[in-house]
C-alpha cells in the first residue's frame, strides 16, 4: 500500500513538472523572447526574411496555399523557398484514406469561399499522371523556374486538367529524381520540427495552409516586411472570406434546422477552443446542440509522435490567444482523468448540465492546470457546474458511458472523420475548430434556401 502511495506521489510530481514546463514554453514572454532572438540574429547576419514552403502535389491544401504565394511574394520583402515534399505517414496520419477523401471535400468548400478554381476542368485530379508530373517538377529543381513550375503543376492537378497533365508528363525524363528530392525535403522539414504538407516555416514557427497564412502576414507586418502601405487585395480576401457575423436573435428562417452534433475529446485542446464559438453559433441561430464526446486518439490505440504533439500544443496556444480564450496552464487528463470526466459528463447530460460541465472541465484542464484524475480536482469542476458530489461519485462507479462513447466514435467515423472536434449537421461534416466559419456559411445557405423554415 505504501508503495502505491509513493508511486502516486511520483506520478503527481511528474505531472506538475510537465505542467510548469508547458506553461513556460507556451507563454507570451517565451514566444516574444524567441522571436526577438530570431530577428536580432537575422539582422546581425544581414539575412533576408526566409519563408520555407513545403508543398505536396496530391495535397489539395498545398494547391490552395500555392494560389496565394505569388501575391505573398509581391506584397512582402521575403525570400520564398518552395520545396517539393510529402507529408510523413504512419503515426503522423492515422487514417490516410479518410484524410485524402475528406481533404478533397474540405478544400472544395474552401476553394468556393476563397474564389479559387477547383476541379473545374475535370471531376477528379489526373492521378494517372502523378508520378510523371513529379519527375517533370523535379527536373526543374535548382532553376529559376522551379517555384513557378511547382505552382503550375499543383494548379493542373487540382483543376483536373488531364490534357495539361499529359503534356507536362511527356517532358519527364530522368526517373527517380523526384523521390530523392522529396526525401531530402522531408528530412529538412523534420530537422525544422514538422511532418505535414502545405506548411510555411518562418524563424522557428510553423503556419499551416491558407488557414494560418494570415498569422504569418501579421508577424511580418510587425517586422515591417510589407512592401506597400495597405493590405494586399488578394491576401486581404482570405480574411474577408473567413469573417462572419452572427445574428443578434435567431432568424425565423433558422426554425426547423437540423441539430448540430459536436464530436469532442476531453484531451483535445482544439475541442476546448471550439466550445465557446460553437455555443455562440447555436445560440445565435437557435439550434439544438448534441454533444458527443469520444475517447482521445491515444486511448483508442493511435500513437501521436512527439513532433506532432509539440506542434499541436503550440498552435493551440496561438489559436487561444487570437480567440481570447484562457490557455497555457495544462494538466494532461489522459487516462483516468479522461475516463472520469466522460463518466461525469454522461451524468451531467441527464441533469441538463453537459454543456456547462464540458466548458468548466476544459477551462480546468487547459487554463488552470487542475488535475481531474483526483477527487479534489474533479470536484472543483463539478461544484462549479452545480452537480451534487454524492451523485457524481455514484456516476464514477458506473460504466454505462463507455457504450455511449463508443457509439459516438463509430458514428463520427461513419461520417468520414476520425478526429476531433468534428462538426456534423446532417450531410455537412467539418473537422477542426477553424471550420466554424464554414459552419456559419452552411447555416446561412440553409436559411437562404428556406430549408430551415417550418411550414
């Protein structure tokens, strides 16, 4: 018994040390110091603002990003370096087939909102020419035309232009060079600390696709790297497309709209960041919200590599700051903490306090470093939620919640998503807290077509 108590103390001490480390790592002062050091070093060495961009031919997010790169190079005094690359597989992509299918649907929506042509010359990308196109791109490596050729190839592939793809493929000569170049690009990206495609790297920080491009623009604006006096028209269109205004009161046209389902993980920082905005959206439109928690990926047998974890937590901290959400004092709930929260959520839903419990648990875990694996930590959350502690203890003793969470997981996977947060509104499925604006656009479309009006 004494040994178990001692082991518990050691585990608790390790969690506290990890929490302190993350708090320092994610703090604004640490980031400011890191950025200041990078900029001072750049100036002393008289180097340009180097932005490295890792693009993958058969990745639609790379195509959307490439569409804005010429405007980026025109509007900012940067040395733009493009790399032909591919995202790392295995543990970095736990469901590659689902990701590939979802990415096309997601980018089709994004392209429509951003005004970018997407599969307008064919119903699907010319995958039969992919390998030859890669060799043709690789043949331009090291030339002044490489950036333009890579961007052009992405456009041909993702506009579904089979004829242009065939012409480009016909010029491919040397075989195997593309694989060598891609491997070198992946190695360079790993050295810099990342694993995915459609990524921009600048002075130690990573920015994913069109979604994070504006964050990099803000940073370069602060450094005085913009060439003009005002925002570039094409680049400004990204912010304009993603900016939405919620109604002050639920519109009549929203009556009868289908419920919104939110698949959520207690251990996902992005799930926590999504909550407040999703609550605002459902309240603004008078929607029914169905909260459907699932077990975290690591508790579902999926390994998350260190590089991926580190990027996620840093990106989440950046997202939290931009959204004005408290974040940074973290107590990882993986294991017993997650299971206890899910058991209590199942009970809280019966008491119509599920929404409040998830919000309070998220704040405790991600901004207050409260250890919900302990009675003291969990009770702090349940007391704030207004739940009766003896009833909470009874809920912790049951395991009915397990079947519910598994049903949630199966339902989420059946809709084509494997990760959280996932938003679902009948046939509309979106993955990620940064798709809330697309959800609003979908709701607006339903209201405009009259699909939400009770007759």
